[in-house]
């Protein structure tokens, strides 16, 4: 028996293949949108994918369960509470899948969502591992506030937080201490708030170190779990519904996107649509098309694309080459946004330019600028970098640009330069030259200890 962990680093997402060596059969758990890694694994092991288990309808990524069913004939297993709209076999507490000496059993573990299951793996009758989905993470547990307006069953966050308290204690903590914990996410996900960088652990170890498994009252647990959760991107509720239905095959969907070489010409483009330009910041500032937002390739592209662009909102995708656009279409597809791409544009320049900030002048005359802090609320709460700055998280910026005064030049900052590139370009396009907009970029690091 083998367990293979796959990772999508961009979304801090883990998926799994359980291989029964004797039968040469594979069960997948929570597969990502791109099926190729799983097909390659099956080929390498001369094995057949016979089943796909979905622990719940995911909010932060699109699963390939339906495509795998269509391409391999694998049975999809998911809980009845999901009310899945794709061909499936219900998989609820008391149900199990036997593949040779491997037994996979469903455990109902509501808390992150009302329909969440965990999957216990037994080999030769011995508990070996548990796939906990978004219920138990390494060092943390799943957030309970994503299903107040999404999914077949919608639940209030406090109700789910209470269910999480009981699921952890009555379902998972009762497993043997040496059972390996395999979660659906690692550090960097927005599905929890305090995840470890480790990709697996053990029940016994988590009992000692995971805050959510400590001996506290239900009220203490609920208050802790509900406090300081990260923001919720626009795309999360969209992905829950898409995963309930099942997404179209990836390559089939990507192939429908028109790609053209626009050079630096915006003629013929719909001026009402945003252009998401994924080029490096320095190239973007040297020249880009009007109404562009610089969400760079090298960063949390999926998160910020799905936080700035709303589900169903068409946009142009701009990049420096066909190869870059191909990569970024796949990354947009990871959250189901490839269907919103009106056209993919190869862009080398453009009439719009962004002025460089003279950091030395800014350092001496900070009062002469309106400073916008686009870091997350929790980061600002931990301490401002510039005492007089106006905090507007990037995830809220489109809706709050009107709050920004235009009587002074505007300087935008985050913690490292990635988010401020997106934010400054968005503000620049929205204000339409009502004020000069500067991106402090990575120069913000020079102010972090001295301000």
C-alpha cells in the first residue's frame, strides 16, 4: 500500500492517491483541477484510478472529480449532505470502500462545512491514516464561516464552530495516537488561520501541539475559532457551487479561450472590462494597456484574482508571451475562472505608464502624501508601518477606492510589494488621473523597523 501526497503550492492545497499495490488500483482524495499528475502517477505504477473521494465541496479550488470520472470511469464518492449534481455514490459514516487490504471509511466531521467527511484508512485491519479534508489541519482546524451563503446546506458560523468542537473531540481525537493526519491544506491557505508548515502529522502529536485539540470549554473554543479568521475571497462561494455541479474538463475549457497578439494596442477591446496583466511589475510600469490591474505571476495569483475579480465578471488576461498566458490560464482554471477570460492578450507595452516614487523624498516628506496600507486587517492590527496611513485591505479595495482622498499624491504599500503592485494599478485606473499614484513596492522593507 502506498500513499502519495500531491501539492498545489499556489493554493497550499494537498490531494492524495491511495494505491493498493496488489490490485494495482488507486483511490484519489480531493484532487485538484489538473488531472495530469494523477494520470501520470497511475501510469508510473501501472495502476487504474477506480475511485475519487470528495471530503466536501471545496471553496478555494476546483476539483477534477467529474473529469476523472468521465476520463477513467472512476466512481465518485461524497457525502449525501452535499446533494451532489454529478454521478456519484454516497459515502457517509458507516460506509467503506475496500480495495485489497486497504479499507477507507467515511467519518462525518461537520464544522468547516455541514457536509464535511474525513476518511479513515485501515490496512490489514490496523488504523494507519486519516484524510481530514478541511476539518483538522496541522496546528489548526478549518474555519467555520464559509457556508453562510453557499452550498446546498447553509449554516451559521457559530453553529458550525460548535460542530467543529465536537467533531474534533468525538470523531478524530478518538483515533489511535499513531494515525497519520493528512489534511487538504497547508500553511498559506485561507481555509484556516494558524496552520503549520508541516504537510502531515499524527493524532497524538496534534493532541499535544494543536490549539484546537486542547482541553478547553466549548465556549472558549468557539470564541477562539471565530476570531481573527482571514478575509473571504469573492470566488469561494462560486467554487462551492461549481464543485457541487462538477467542472468541465480542463483542457476542453482552456481551448475555448481566444489568444491574440495585441502588442500595445487596446483598440477593439471592451473598455468596461478589466485587464489582468500578469507581467513583472517593472515591465508593467514601463507600459501597459488602459484599465489594467497588475496581478503578477510570481505570487498568490489565484487568491488575488478571485478576490478582485468577482465570479461571472469577464476580464482580459494579459501576459508577455503565449507560454506565460498558457501557464496563467491554467492557474485561473484552478479556481474556475478560465470561463471568465474574454480573451488572452500578448502585451509588450502600452500607452499607460506609472511614475517611480522617489523614496528619499517620500522618507523626508511623508506628510505630503496620502499613504494607503493594503495589507490584511490582521497585519494592520499587529502594527502599522506608517502611523498616519489609511488601511484598506486589497480584498476590499475595488469597493472602497472612493474613500481615498485625492488632494495629495498617493503612496500604496503592503508588506513586500506584490499586493501593492495590484492595488496601485487598480487605484491608478479607477481614479483616472485625479491624483498621482505611486507604488512603494519592496522599498517598504526599508521602513518596517524605523517607522
